[in-house]
């Protein structure tokens, strides 16, 4: 049976556009057609091809718009977390702003202990105290963190079922499902791990992964700057106290000598 060809009027109704718009699509080459005598005719598959291209074009635009939004958010978050050198405040701002900016359940930051065997929780947003007190994150027992500390970005689709996750039962109780983990890296040195958590199964997009990776880089630098500032301040306070003790001793000695 010969396939029925559609008229301009039928295509206009199918696409919910005007007949003038159909003619514009014909003129631009967007819509395939055949011309029978003086009339344009269309196969259904050609309309489907057009709709598929339009869908891809819109999806591409959405991705570009999403990336633009993320870049703007990245700038705003980075500006916020570098606005202070107080380490506790820097860590709080990073976790809070990260969770809010990508609309996830929670965010946490763990830094390597001096023994390099455990990750110590330094800040969290959106997680309960019970979950944070579930126990230490031992690198040898947490395969996910082991991978991240090697410089990899790791995604967990369902933390309650993935063997790499150290505390699956606690995750289920907390309402955690998907997890995205990125390293906190300063140059060639990894100082810790940043995680974001969702309450539903979620496939993290490449844009989300790129955004969190970029944010983690800014966060790591902000953390290192804050730690350096705190160290310098402690050294200054110690040197100042030592000087004042010496000055007091010298004043007493000079005063005694002059009597």
C-alpha cells in the first residue's frame, strides 16, 4: 500500500504551527518534502526526523544554558568561600553553598588525618548528627574514598547497595541514595574528599561532575589558605608571647640593675 503523503495544512496541524511557518521550514531546508505539480507533500518519517532534530537542538540549548548557570554559580560560590580566612567558616560555607547550588540533599568535607589512614569529618550540610557520628571513615575499608584519593571522580548510584560504600545501612537510614565524590586537590597533593548526596536515585550529568570538580579545586585552595593563615596567626601569637615574656624579664632585670 502506498504511503499517504501529508499536505501543508496537515503538517501545520501536526506541528501546531501556522502554514506560513511550514513554508519557512521548507525554504530553510529544515523540512524535507516532495513537490507534486504545484503542491508540497511530506512523508510522516520526514516530520519525525525534523522533530528529533528540534529535540536535540533544544536539549543542546538546555545543556548550554545549564552550563552557563553553573559557571555563574561557581563564580558566586568561589567569591563567597574566599571571603574569609577563618577555617571553620570556610568549611561551613563550602558545604552549604555547594549543596544549595546544585540542589542536593547534603554535602560533606573530610580531610586526611596526619596518619593518612582515616578521613576526618570537618564540615557537613544536610546530614544528621547521628549519621556524622556513625564511625570513622577508614580508607582501607572505604573503597570509594580510596579511589577518590587516587585522584578519581567516583559516582555511586545507590549507596545502600554499592559494596564500595562503607556504611550502607546508615546511608539507608539517613535517606541517602546517590553520591558523587571528588578529590580536594592542591597542585599534585590531595588533602581530602568532598561528597554530595541525593535523597533519590540520580544519574549525575557530566555538567554536574565538571561543576563539582571545579568547585572542589577552589574549595581546596580556600582550605589551604585558611589553614596557612591559622598557622601564621598561631606562630605570630607564640612569637608575640615569647617577646613579651622576654621584654618583661628584661625590664625587671634592668630595673633591678638601676636600683
